[in-house]
C-alpha cells in the first residue's frame, strides 16, 4: 500500500485549531438486533425521535435505553399493525421491577411516568399477540438526547478504575489521585515508608476509610493472605505489599470485607454475623476497593443467580449512588465495573470468534483446586468459568456491577508483559455488548469518573474507542469501519455528554511551530504483540501515527493454530484528528491523540 507523506489541506487546517473536538450524536431511527436483553439494549434513543422496529414472535423482546438528565415526565408511545397487540414496560435500572407499563388493546399504547431524578431507563417492548413492524417514540425531561449506553450519560457519583499492574509506590494514583478524590486528604501526610500512618478506629481517624474486597482472589484463604501478608519473591527478594500495608503507606485506613465465591452464600447476606460485619464496614467506608484476579468470581460473590444485588452489593450501590463513597477497582475490580463485563481469551481469538458467549452468574461456582487450597506453596485454581476448552483464545461476557452503565472497560490494555495487547478484545466488545464507547486502561494508569468527566492519572495511557452507526457490517468475519480511536495520558479528560477531549499538552502543528517528528510511517507485522519491556505494538504504532507525516499506518494480526483468520488494522488520521505532546523536537511522549480512525479487515 502506498501512502503520501503530504498531509492534505483539510487535515492541516483542522490541526491548526487547539480547541477540543466535539462530536455530534446520531439519533437512533431503526432498531438493531440483537437487543433481546437489557444488557444489549439499543442506545442513542433521542427524545421525540421515532424508531422503526419489528417483533418476529411473542417470544421476541426488544430493549431500548435512554438517559434522563433530571426529574420530569417520560412519555412512551408504541404503535403497531391493526392485527397485532404489542405492549411495553419501563424499568429504572438493569435489575428490579418495572415502574410503568401499557398492556391494553389500544393502538397506539401510550403512557407516561414521572421520573424523580436523573438516571438511565430501560424500555422493553413485547408482543402479546401477532408479529410485525411497529414504531416506538419516547420523550423525556429537558428535551435531552439519550445516550442510553452510548457513552453520552454521565456516571452517577465517583468511580475510580486502575488498569492493573500498578506500581505500589505510584503516589500520583494512590495519593494525589484516589486519596485526594475522597476529600479526606488532610490531617495526615502519608509516609510511604510507614505501615502505620492511620488509625484503624474509623470513628476517629482523619484518614480516608477504605474497605478492601478480595473477592477476585482464588478463595477466602487466598484473599485473607493478600490483605494481611506481604509477598517476598524467593529469587529477587522483591516485596509485594499486602493490601493493608499498601493503603497504610498511602495514607488510608483499611479494613477487609470477608466475602469470596466460596463463602458468599453467608458472607454477602445480612443473615450471618460476618455478612452483617461486612455491610457495617461498607456503610462507614469512603472507598470500596476491589482487587485484581478473576472478575467472574466478583460477580459470583456480589450478585445473586439472577444478577440482582446481594445485600452486601446493595449497600455498596446505595452509598456510591448517594455520593457517600467511591467505587474503586484494580484489574478485575475495574473489569467488573460496567453493566456487562467480559474476559479470558486474546485479541486475535476475539476477532475470530466474532460473537461473544454469555455466562450466567450461576455458571461460576466455587471449585476447589486439585489437592485443596494452600498458601505455601500456592495452589493453582480451577480455570475461569469463561474458559472454553475448545479454544482458549476465545472469551465470554457476564453481568457486571453497573457502575459504568454506558461503556465497556478493558484493563492491562497494551502494557502487560508476556501477554498480548487487548485492542481486538475491545473491538469485539464494542460490537457484541452494545455500548458505543469503550475505555482501554493501560497498566500503572487510572481513569477517574466524576459525573460527566473522566480524568487520566498515572504513567501510561487510556484508549477511548467510539463506534458509529455503520461501524460493524454483517459477515462471518469481524470487520469494522470508522471506529473513532483516541489515546489520553495524565491530566487529559473525556467528557461523556458531548464526547469531547481536553488536554494541556502542545498541539504538534500550530502553537508549537514544529512539524511532525517522523517522516515515515510505522507498521507492525504483529499488532497485538507486547515486547519484553511490557510495551505493546498497538501503542507504538498509534502514538507514532500522531507524530508522523503519513496519515495512516498498518497493523497486521496473523492467524495461528486456533484462529484461522488473519486481520489487518488500519489506523488513520483525518480532518478531525489532532495530536499533542509535552515537548517539541525529538521526543517520545506522552502523547495525546484525539479522534483518529480505525478500520479492521
């Protein structure tokens, strides 16, 4: 493929402006299958914009979701053919009962509901008798346009997500970031060399009170060990701090919530002494922090078989929604934060898989390791409930906790040693889970959601991927066109309501007076590979794209024994793309890349 080293006039003109890019929303006008569950509900439902749809049978369900920005009246109208009888039901959350419905013989079926506050609402349309086309029209408060799973709605309260692989001395994340976000960062100046910075008397301590949940560990035995005991590497002597010591060193007062997938039946409920103690800890905490491991164990621990909240999870959700605590996660704790979580497998497998299997909470029971649980030597757990023996490169999805209701989240994105970059996994999730926005958080990096704005903290970067109406054509092989891809680094922000990005870095062309650093493009023959230093080829190629004269680069994903199809990923700048960095001349970053494009073939 030949590429020009000359940037077009249109692109150059766009790059001369340093204003944040603002994207316009496309309102949904037609239903898109599969939307048979609340987790896969169609988003981009705009107030007052009619949607054309159809039901194939009485067992077919169509789900929609939209975001209400304040209290007021929601009005719903469903009109259909004269020989049919279609009904609708309105829900204020992914779980629980409906708050309004219309199930009469009227045509159209029109009804309303007085929404008490802002939030995401879910609409289910079903056939009582008959099949065929129908039109649904939703109007809701303030004339706002509905993200409804499309990345336009702000997150309720505060959510802090670490990408995994955190440097335990990373004060930019733990002190200047998470501790500061609690508002309880005065009175004690943490000494990172001390494991006794804060009193554990939560009635008197001035330190932020952090409830540590180790439910993603292999078992309760392993979880207790991770909270209480440092781990010493027998070969190097390096010490990995216990979670108690980690948070004491950074100026938190930690307590342990003792519930795991082998004890959840008692410890996540208020019918046992330990369950009551766990809920009491949550009800006093400023932060709930879920550690890394297997996010599917977290789902099993905190959610019931039907996906509804256990009493422990209900306590966490109520306080987070009220603004009384921050939900925080690391690795698995981050991956389980969205409404739907996914895991296992690798990028090439996800692209070959094309679909994404769904796992129920009840499909993830505790299974003791062969030989029993032990700490020293550590036992090896049974494979994750999502592991597919027929192809270990494939993955699956499960119901998440819903703290990030309108986006997918990926961890360890492109910096995990001896592993593969996760852009291909994120692309599959964009197609098969439903939201129009996904975040890929690199290791040793965090993304802090405070209502409408997400801010990057830490050493590496965060990818933001946005799909458009025609991103994914039909076909047996996963292909994609025009994914909007951005890369944000420390201090950058992403605003949900208009999908704009802000940065304080210098524009590559314009205000700096300096052109691109590289005169040639950088391609990759293995775009998902990660080198021995933990840097992935995706980040190498994408950040180079922002500072090179050619406007595109190619990343190949070669086939292997499990995955017969190979893929070509084309990264492109267009008229809306902007690139920034912190210095001029020969410099490797950190970069900010706004609104490039990605095609997958």
